[in-house]
C-alpha cells in the first residue's frame, strides 16, 4: 500500500481535505490568528524579560498549539495526543522534527532548523531533510521530507515566572480555551505577583487562579 493511499484513508476518517500526493502535505492551516486588538498592559510589558510565545500552526489537517518561555532555546507545537490523527513539530538547538501519527501509521522527519535568536519572528518555517513514512507493514519506510509553518505570538512573561506560565498554559488548554483567549489572558490579565503575599516562597509568580499553597502543592 502506498503512502498516498494511507493518507487518503486517514483523511476520510477525519473528514478533512489535504493533498497528500507522494506523501507531501499541503500548506498548513492552523487555528485563527489571535485578534489584532489585544493590548499588552504596560506593567506586564515592563516585566517582559524573556522571549515567551504562544505557538500555533497546522499540519496535515491537525491543529497545533504550544507554549515556550524562551524561543531562542526551544519550542514545540502539538496536536491533541489522545485524538488520531495527531502531529507535532519541535525546534531545538540540536535541530527540528516533524511527526505524524495515525492508529497504524507513524512518520517522523528531522531537519537542520534551530531556534531563532534576536527576538520573536512572526512565523517560522520548519523544514526537514530526511525522514521515513512507515505504513505499518514491517517493510521499508518511504522517504519523507515535509515542511510546515508555525506562527509565534509574543506574550509577556516575567523572567522568573516561567514555571507559573507553563502551568497556567496547560490549565487553559486542558479546558479547551482557544488560542486567542489564551493570548488575551496572558497579555491583559497576566500572572499574579505573590512576593508580598508569600515572602518565604521560592517563587514570585503564580497563575491568577491559584494561591501560593496550591501552586506549590501542584509543583511538588
């Protein structure tokens, strides 16, 4: 069975339309971009000491989302791992990868891309130079070198607030919060400073819905 036939079976299952000729995905189509009218509160912007961003994109019909506290170190965007098909894109200082998984099919490709330095670009094109499309029959994989584009939206995170930001992002996505609302929440509401409330704590920031005790308990 050829890879395009496998792709067609997957697309019928999820009712999406993506060209998979010769196992090459079409141009990605991720979730809607965050609204242009989101304004970053000045006090939050003043505390923006790291290159934090929400990452969005799409790959072979799978919507991808992710969060990073430092774009220049690494970032990733993934689909819902409990739903098939799913996909993921990762960019690190060691290179990049793109993956796609169905019930009986998996494909992974690696590339030379590394995180950008000197700020957060609006988009990042992730390319791969070698990979394999496994049709699950135990035979040799088909060569596979996909590419996709991720959108990076800057959000304000204090330098020592990465742990709280990561927890808050996961909480928001766990309840199905859309990307635009996540960007708005980080930009307009922000993390909660608990320096005076919990002066003995090892942290300064917590998600806005948690007390110091709740945050520390979840971390431990």
